[in-house]
């Protein structure tokens, strides 16, 4: 070992004058322990997190690591190092097992995984990555202990708290979050102090509520007195009045157009202030509507207050402050997606999990809660129950079409759902009254719910309306119907990139506001929260929730002299096998009785019960996540496998950056890989991505129609992008369910 310094190194960096600065390993371990303990104190596990922090880098005392860091960094230029890195996480895991025996496995997961990610206990496919294999490398601990680390680190007192009745796997993932965020933050303070000072710059919740109240008062003063606006005021008042209730599980059942976005935020702000909650999360199912919601919130609170975290985020809005806050959700108001929120809860990689501890003691609004993915519903509801019962999180299930999430028991059926959910607007009668007061459409059903209507007949009907929206379930259906309608008909589907869809939606809104004729054919990407207002909406027979969401695009502001008209038709094509077909069949079962008002609230419980029964227990946990993370006294979990399987966006799709608008300049910059500018360019190009089935992706690649211009980044080369309908990938194909929506 070099004689230049006597301290053990955790990290080294050069200052602006080129001098090497050492980060003491002893100091790093103690500092990470303090950070981690403070984070985990929120759920009574600070003593566990402190030990994880003290022991996570014990392997850095190994002579092999000290030689590596000095030579590889250039700190001691004369030291030669072999290629590759030196294992520095196994030693701490072994020390935990030695000190704590069986309970040491808890800390062993955290410490062994703090760089590579939470491991499986054992793995037949990747045995060398399993924890049981790592714990056989006993020489690593002996080499570290031979360097005599400080006694206050090695012999720290053992934890006395226990997980109690909690779900062990989630408790461990939250501890892991505390450790890895603490490790990232302490390392950042040393390695990148300019970045570290950007943290903690968002306004606190107590600063946001006065801004909200002022905005709502100004909005009320200029709002016209209409029946719809009077009911929106009623919803807002009920949300504010319910906000001081005991934290837990809530529902907000408000018809589409009833102002639930701002009303739910009013509840969250007051609830957070009254109960000392730290953050508000607004979780949205689709990226196609998240930008719209975030824009509304920026109008309320200002640009400085909203952290927007999703894949389509406009990099022009990104700042160094927002970039670091997205890493660990260190802001007061976070707008994100179902994918980002729930995949993070089940993730194993440190970069995904480090933000989890910041969900604790928060209010989480699940917008369009009926769109919680059914294939993952059981593990998602399990996480919601745990966070609500044990971690101070209040959830608001916000939708016009509440799913039937209460627990159910039958002879051969068991559904562990959410119980003790309190409805914010009142009892069932109050929900029904609100629906009646806000009813703005009538629904016309076909005489025969089995008999299809041809596309040609449907096109002829649509031509009779100067302004109409038609929603179908399949991308190829949208394209076929669009081709049969007159020139000027507008098309919307997931084969259009995000920027294209945003441009078209803005154009549709402008033409509707001006009272101009316009016909639109769309997939269901317009159903969840896109503020369109047509006098007539056609909807292909589907799940009852989808029909209700389509109705929310009809007479939204109550401007029609009579009720708006929603026409349900049976399309000539079948939905794909899977969720969409099951939803269609469950919807048809309810509609067969010809209810006078198919959108009455109590019908949705019946519809969702039928849908979940059709899927069965296995269908609500399609990837077997619960079995991989099941409580057991030996703490044998499959964290990595569960994370790999918990993918809300299936890997059957692959992205292509298309040529649209003025993005040629951005695409040209991909020719210069390797610098920071190009990584920023890639983020900006997210708005020009279209996801297509992998089999089509492979065909286009083989044909030279797309090209890999950056590792894993594929760009359209052939003239495949149509300015009206998006990416053309003929011949037409039958899409999997998740290929159908944006």
C-alpha cells in the first residue's frame, strides 16, 4: 500500500487545481449510517438502517480494493491494477451474518445488493448472483477484518426493533431504499458538491396550500354560474371537509368533468397539513395525460413547485434541480405515472429503489384508479394495504368508475382487496345524487349486443355529424375506419409519437372551442383525462369503465341544449385475447339487462366483480409476484426475479424514434455519441418515440427501415411516418392488448 496516506479510502476526486482529495472510508461509513438511520426512523427501523450504513462498505478495507481505488483513479499512479472492479459489498453481508446469525440475512440482502441490486436468496438461472452464493465468499470478510476497522463500526450495537406484523419483503425494500439513498447522498456530497447543493430546493407543502386557495378563489370569481360548475363547487367543498379524517384509504367518486383533479388536490393539501404528511404524489396511468395534469398544477403553484417524473418529460423544462429531485423524489408535489410509482415499489436496482422511503408519510392520489393493471392487481393492492397500515400513507382512489376493490370470499374464490375505504363525497346515495346532477349524456345501445356493425356502415353514420369522436380498441381498427372517412378526419393512436399526439390534441381542442366541424377516430388513449368535449361520441363495445370514460369526452361542459349522445356499437373485429376481451365480455354481461342508465355508479361494482372473477386469482397476479415475496421466517425472497417480472409495460414492445416535425436537428446529434449533450438529446427525443411489437421491430430492422444509431436506440430511416396516422408498419397485424394504447 502506498505511503502517501494512512487513511483507508472510500472515494477520491480531483479539485479544480488538479489536487487529489481523499474521502475517508471511516467517515463515509459513519455518515451513511446517520443518513440511513434518519430515513428509516420514519417507520421505526432506524437501528437496522444504521447498521446497514456502518457495514455496507466493509469490503473497501480489503487491500485489493485499496490498491484498486488508488491505481484506477490515478491517486497513486504507480500502482498497477487489473481490469475490472473489486467486490466490496460481500464482506459487510458476511459480517452481518456472523454478528446476527439468521437475522443477519436481512442486512445481508441490503449490503450485498447496494450496488448490483437486491438479490434473490438463491437462483437456478444465475447462481453466482444469489445471496446464498455470495455468502460463501468468506475470504472477503477475513481480508477486511485483518485491516482492523474501527471498533465503533465493527461492534456497533445490534437492532432491537422488529418488522412485527408487516410484510417482510416490503420492509426490507424500504430499508434498502434508506441505505442506497444515504450512500448516494454522502458520496455525492464528496464527489459532486455542486450537485448536492441543488437538493431540497422545492417549496414545502405548507407553502403550497395558500397558493392553491388563492388560485381557486380567483378561478371561482371568473367562473360562469352553470349547473356543472355548481356541482364542481360542491365536490370541492366535500373534499375540503373530509380532509381532517383519520389517515388511511379514501375514494373520490366523481363523474368525469366534475372537477376531481383540483378537488382531490384540495383534499390532499389539507389532509397533509392536518396530519403532518410530507409529500403529495399524483399518480396517473398514461403519459398521454400526465403532461396536461402537470401543466394544470404549474398554473396553480408556479413552475418551481411541481416535480414531473415520467419518460416523456419535456427536457426543455428539465433543470439541474428537477433532475436530482427525480432521483429520490425529494420534492413536495410529485406528478408521476403508474409505471414509475408501482414498478419502483417492486424494483431491485438501487437507482429505482432509492426513492421509496420518500413515499412514507405522504398522500398518494391514484388518478383513474380503474386503470390499475389487472394482471398485477393483487401485488399492487398488497403494497397499498401495507403502506397505508404501517407507513403513514393515505391513498385516494380517484375516478368516475370505482373498481370493486373490497375483499371477496367465495367457495372457490378469494380476493384480498382494500377494506375500510371511505368515500369522500359521502355515502352511496350521495354518489348517486352527484351522478344524477352531473349527468350530461344518454347512452344508446345496439339492439343486438352480438351483431357487428361494418366499418363502412359506421363511417356513413359518422359522416352525418359535423363534430364527432369515435373510439375503438385497436390501432389497426382506428386506421381502417379513418381511411373510410372524408379527408380532414383526424386520427389518434399509439402509432403516433407523443409530440405528434400532443400537437393533434391541441388542434382538436382549438377547433372545438371555435365551434368548427371536426371528426376524430381514436384508440382509447383519449379516454383517461384528455379534456375533449364532443356533442356525439361513438364507442366500440368494451368494458363498462371504458364506455364511461368515453362518455366523459361527450358534452363535458354541459353545453348541449339536450343531453350529449354516446353510441355503443359492436365492431367487426374481436378484441385480442386477454384483458380487453375479458373486459368486453364483462361489460356486455352488464349491458344485456338494458339498464336505463348504463353509467349509474352501482353498476360498476357489478362490472368489476365480473371482470375479476373472469380473470381468476392467478390472472390478478399473472407473474406470481406474491409467491416470490411471501413472508417466511428464513427470509428467503426472490427480489431480483420479482423486479424483472413486475413490468407494467411488457417487453414485447420495442421503441423507435420517428422522424416528425423539426426533430431532424436532434437526430443529427446522435451521430456524435459519448458526450453529455447527446445524453440530453436522447431525453428530448423521448417525445418522438413510438413503441411497436418486437416482431415488427425486428422485421423493420432486417429490412433497413430502422437503424440502431446509439446502443439500444433505434431510429426510423425509411419514409414510414405519415403526418396523419403516424408510423406505418403494414401489413396490419393483430396487436397484443398492451400494444393498443399509448
